[in-house]
C-alpha cells in the first residue's frame, strides 16, 4: 500500500500541536476536569500530550492507535515529556476493541478526546480497505434512499455515534474534531434516541489551515451526565469565541439550524398542499443532454445530433436557475418517459431517429452504475411524472447557497425540464407560478427556511427541507388564502381539492408517448 492510499484508508490527518493546545484550552475554560483521559485514535499523540498538560489532576490517560509506528512515536513523546506514570499507549483497532468494558474499568469523570478518520465508507470500499465497521445500513435507510447513495456515511460518524452510546449514562465529556456535517448527523441521532447529553457545543476550526482540507470542520463537544437530555447545541465561530453564534436544536423530529428564528415562524411548519419534486435523473449527461448552437444540436461527445422533437425538452441546470433564470435555455434533454417505469419501446415507432440515437449509445446507457435502473425498461430515467411537463414551474437550485426561487415558463412551446439538482413545483398557469413565487420570496418564508438550512452542507436545499413549509399556512399568514386556494383548485397535483377540468399539461404528456 502506498503512502497516499494509506492516508485515505486511515483518514490520516495528524492534529497539529497548536490546534490540540487550543482545543484543550477551550475545554479547560468550560470547567472540564477529567480523572481519566482517553484518545481512541491517538496517532503520534498530540492530544494526549496537550491534555496531560491542560488537566494535571487527571490521574490516568490511555491512547490507542492501529498504526504501530505511531504508537511507538507516541510512547517516546510521552516518555520525553515525563508522563510515563500517567499515560499508557497501546496498539489497537477501534472496531475490534471492547469499549464498553474498557470504559467500565476507568474512573470518571472521563474525557474522550481526539481526531477520528475523515473518510467515508464508500471511499474505503473503493480501495478494498478492511479498516471498516461491520457492514450494516446502521442509519436505517430504505428503498431508493439507500439505492441512491444516502446510506454512505463517514467513518467518524459511526465512531462518534457508538462512543456517545457507550458514554450515555456516564459522567463524561466527548471532544472530537470532525466535519461539521458529521457533528450534526451525530447530534440528530443522539437527540432522536434520547442519549443522556447535558449540553453540546460546536466550535468551528480552519480545516484548510490546520489540515489542508477544503471542508467545514469543527470541535464537537458533548457534555454527558446521567439523567439529562438536552436538545440544544450552541455554535461558535472559533475555539476562542466566548459568545455563541446561534443555537441549533431538534424539534418535532427535525434538526433546527437556528432555534430562535424557528420559534418565530414555527406556525408555518406542517404538511403542504403542494409537493416539491426533483428534476430528471438520467446519469448519462453526454448522451441525454444536448447543447444548442446555430449549427444544430451537439451531445457531450462532440457529435452532431439530429432527432425528432417529440422526446426533446428545453433544459435548465442549477447554474441557470440560480444565476440566469430569465435567460432562455441553451440545452435540451431527451426525456424517454412520462412516468417512472413507462414502456420505452414505443419510441422505436413514434420517434425512430431518437430510438436509433439511443441504441447507438446503448453501451453508455446500459452501463449506468446506479441499481435504480435494474429491471427497468431500457433507457429509463427517473424523477418524471405529469408534473415534469407542467407548462409553468417555480424552481430553486439545491446546490447554490441562496434562497432564490425562479419562475420558469415554457420555451418554444415546450415545458422546460430540470436536472436532478433542482427542485420545483409544477404550475398550470403563469398566475399560479407568480403567486407561489411571491409567497416563497416573502420575509416570512425566507426566515422560516433560513431557520432550517445549514449552508455548509453539500446540498443545503433539499426537497425534504422545502416540504417543511406549509404553503397553506403561509397563505394564511400573508392573508391571501382565497387567491392561493383558487390557483390550487386549478392544479392537478394539489391535495386541497380535486381539479374540475382535464389538465392541458397531462393531455400534452399523454400525446408524447
């Protein structure tokens, strides 16, 4: 195994001495006073050395690491600092160690401190690593969520969840460096399962400066105490910041980004009569997405494409919706179905040029890696339904860090479609789209969403998050209930009332196959 692969496999980002010192100073200011210090993945021992200095009354410190060379180096550093009588370092695999038994044998209060691996299980699987916990979908993901990759997790997430479970009911503090997103996932699990946490804190660190890693990271601290179950976590801009930036929490089964702001608009939360949908998922942009030029259409392979218009739709991607929503589309997408699972063989008869084009690139389409395409009609796509072909839509990018919604109308007589990084509500009329847009851009809606959004997330805006706002409740707050209900009654995808007449969008969709 080469050095680069070893670093990936073990998430090997050794903690700088200065950062370890700052972490220990932060904990000391919070009156942490351990009798025993434990570092489960100690590496060369930066945290062990600094914590022994910061907490002189700690009678015992234990360090463990899977890397024999690191263990030897750590032992030497401990000896050089004169801490041999207080500290023992052993070679051990985190995933094979009986941590509950070890914790039972140590005197409290405990301080479990460290910097667990910053790597995901899928990354380790890709290199054939065995440095993994026993395989299980431990988050309980089901169906398409698991198939589409949401069961992937950071190794540190698994480790921190297990440590908190083992520490629950003890007098202990867990202080770990990790990705900020991991800290939130761990908190959500801990709060959902009512682990005994007295309070929690997140202190941001500069991962680029300390580790050369372009990721939002933090010191994640959980103060454990038997019989306590707090559901709040104060966040701080730095390790030395004395004033909290905001408080995140857990209410009504959801993670709250700003508890104070959420409480102001909490009445807007609830089920909505309108459903947010993601754009079309096809996993083969070079074939399915075509660029428009004066000379005609070109695919991602640089080939000129001449096909029928029947399955061809104007396309907007995330950057288009976020930055240039008023500009006409410059791309087109081949959408082979109007419903998930629909028969695609009809294309051969209704649009023979399109079928010939798909068949010519069947090797790429058949090689799509996601298991969602298995046992589906050939050339299938996902994220399609009658709503895909609505003439008007209100849309937002899931990637861009802006709560900017856009109204999108038809182009050249065709409904505009989106890729799967965009979320949208299908509308029958421009009036309906404009009304929804005005509602979503209101101060009330913007502040409600801001109370729930973690902007450092890879995809800060999701369909799940958008669905937390009840548009019905928002219409009431804005005193436009009658207008809102009127446009909803005309829409085939609303749940507040049955539509009274056939939808022209659905009629159009039926004619497409």
